[in-house]
């Protein structure tokens, strides 16, 4: 089974000082016995908990070495604080620079897929100006992704990306073979029942959370995505308030059960 663990699942452990990026890699490989990880750039934070810029080249080389030594695939690199739209043009440009730096880091680490958010967190509405800017930036990022062997796109994370019709509209407008969606299964503000199916053909990575992995609906979602051609990793992302090792283990077992059931008659 193609399974992975989202780095954000250990956000609370990281902030408590009991987890770093190397401990995360060790945990996924040897505690859970997996061959793939979802790196989260929140592991490169300063003492205030705010996300930093890309670390120096030596640190990046150490992460790549740690991945290679453990024979881990970087299934996805989730990048925060590099979203595309901000109402302040100066901040937009700073976010763009941070995105470009992270794209270079993604290539250096050998990422298969990369997530950068659309922005616009305060509303699910999107203006034509915002839409065109987001589409053009993603086209630019897709060219870099094409040249460096990975796929890139947004997650249904917040704002207009929580509307499946908007996500489909952006994907159709970008219209690039290196573009794809990180589907956080079931996380929609509109068209909740149909949302996953509406973006299935662009899905290149997935996240299960604790509330989307139970019941027959989860099995049907897996079958639907496979029928749409999805053959990527099934990752868990769940930042439990405590007992994070155990909660992730439970969630992984639940996803394994769903995947096995989806293959049964």
C-alpha cells in the first residue's frame, strides 16, 4: 500500500520541542514502517513558532541525506507562508520569492508533489483579479515543476480552495501537465458530497483526517478516486492534541482497513 504521514501530524510535538524533521523521518520509517513521507515546512520554524524561510543549503543537504539513508520517498512537500494571493502587493512579492526558494528546495529534496496554497483565507469568494493572478502564478510554477520532475498545485485548505467548483475552474485555466491538486478528502465548504469527485481527475496526492476515514463513505471515496485514475499515496494528516504517536498509528491502521476494503468485492 502507498501510505504516508503528513508532517503536520506532529505539529504539536514539534512546538513542544519533542520532534524535529529528522525525528519525523525516523518515526515514519522505523516506527510505522513506511517508505514515504509528506514533509511540512513548519519544521523549519524559529523560536516563536512562525515559519521561517528556506533553510541554508547545508541543512537541506542533511535532510536529503536523511531521506536517502532511510530510502524514503518524498511523496509531498507542503509549503506554508508561500501562498499566492495577498491583498498587499509588497507582501505578494515576498510570498512569491519564498515560493520560488521553496520550489528550488523541493527539487533538491526530490519531491514528487508540492503543495502551495491559493491564499484568500478570509472568504470563499474570489475576484477575477485574484483568479487571474493565481492562475498565472501556478502556470509559472508548473514550468519550474516540469523542468525539475514534480507536480504542483493547491490543497483544499481554506478560502476559495474550499469550493470544489473554484478548484476545478483554476485547474482548467492553468491547464498544465505539471499541475495537480492535493485532495484533503471531504474538506469542503460547498458541494460537500460531490466535491472530491469534482476534482478527482486533477488529484495527485491525498490526505485522510480522523473524521474522514470511518464509515463506508471512505471506501467509496477510494474506489471513486482509483476509477478516476488516481495511483498516488494515501497520506494521513491529523494534528492530535496529545498522544500523537498513538493517534497517527490508529489513523494509519484505519486507512489500511479502508484501502483493503476498497479492493474487496
